[in-house]
C-alpha cells in the first residue's frame, strides 16, 4: 500500500465515522426531541434509559410494531461485516412488511405477526430484513 492509498483510506474512514456520528445524533434527537439540557430532556432521557434497561433485563422474543413505534427508535446494524453471525443480545430483526421486531437470538422459534420472518434460536434471520438495536424513547 502506497502513501496515496493510505491517505485515501484514512479519508474514507474519517468520512464513515462522521456519517455514523450524524446518524446517532439524529436517532438520539428522535428518541428525545426535548431541548438538550432542559428538565424535559432529563426526564425523557431517564424514561428512555429505563425502557432500554427493562428490554435488556428480559429481552422479549417479539415486540409488535406498535410497541416498537411507541417505545423505541431503531438503529440499523450494518450487515456488511457480520457474515452469518447475527444472533446477538440486543439485536433484533425488523420485519420489512409488518414492522414487528424479533430477537436475533430468541428463546424458541419466533415469528412476526404477518409470518414474513421466522427466527430460530442460534440461527441467522433472513437478510432481506433489517437488523436493528433499540433506543428507548423518552
Ligand atoms: Zn411481518
């Protein structure tokens, strides 16, 4: 790898870090739209954290689209570098049709309301759907 190639890759890496930072800031704003630093923001932050803690303490195999829309903002997990390893605590498959989310490593066979996706314990889900993490809404 020559010097120019190293510079090019460094610029690409910095641009990707910036893109991901902007995406996270936008998701945080969606999860808590109150003015940062305000009392409303602090209250909503606490509510969002409690939702995430409850979710992590007892991860459900399936959350309905309504529950997800009410309580969480979805952060896409990039599939490009994962290979077939997608069963992770805190990662869920979002059905591209009904928008239910299914835990990527459920306690038993699980399917969404419309039946488009079914996830079995310790097996990867269908990659035509989006793999997401859930951020608690305030
Ligand atoms: Zn579905």
